[in-house]
C-alpha cells in the first residue's frame, strides 16, 4: 500500500512539474486612471461640459419656479380656463426641463464613452504588455466589477465548454 501511495505521489509531482507555473497579478485601474495625465485632462473636460449643463438646468429651474410663483399670485384673479391654460403651460415647461435633463445625462454618458474609450484601451494594452513581460497568466483588477483584465489564452476553456454543451453534455 505504501509503495502504491508513493508511486501516485511521484506521478502527481511529475505531472505538476511539467506544467508551467501559474502566475497571477493584480492592478488597481482606478489608481492608474487617476494618475494618467490624459485621463486627468479628459475628466476636466467632462466636468466642464457637465458644469455648463448644470448651470443651464439650474437657470431653467429658477425660471420655472418664478413662473409658478407668479401663477400662484395671480390664480385668484384668473377665470377657470385661464387657470387651466397656465397650469398646462407650467406642466409642459416642467416636462421640457425633465426631458432636457435626461437628454444631457445621455449625452454625458456618450461623451464619457467617446473620451475615455481610447484611454481605457491604452491602459488595457499596457496591462497586457506588462503581463506578457512578467509572464503572468492572469491580471485581476481590484477596482472594478470586471476583475480579469488579462488572461493567457492558453487558459481559455470557453470553446471546450461550448463544445460540450453543443454535444449535449451537462
């Protein structure tokens, strides 16, 4: 029995000795982005765009509030049809303001994607280069929900899993 256990251990050790060492590293992409000059410039540009939109939203909100206060002052002197017309105008103005706000949020997301995408690609290429230079099999990210930033294709079993599923395997 001891001889069998010894043979199994030697065989297992020999098997693992033949496989390359698995090296894993990690980065903090938030720190990289914060420290990268291009990213700082991009963030400043986005903040400038956002500031202009916020100022416009605030101005429109104040105008709407002034119209509402004016309506409240005059409402006792207006007939019913005039009241309804003013109320409809106020509701329409509020909807326009809300739509403007939503449009600008979507536009900001699109601008952020447009401005940050080349920077992110540059960071990912640098991570891949460092991973290959350091002979890392995987690079994880501490800062994001997508933790694997680089993976050696030799460890990709995606198509083996797909093949098994297609053959009806469980």
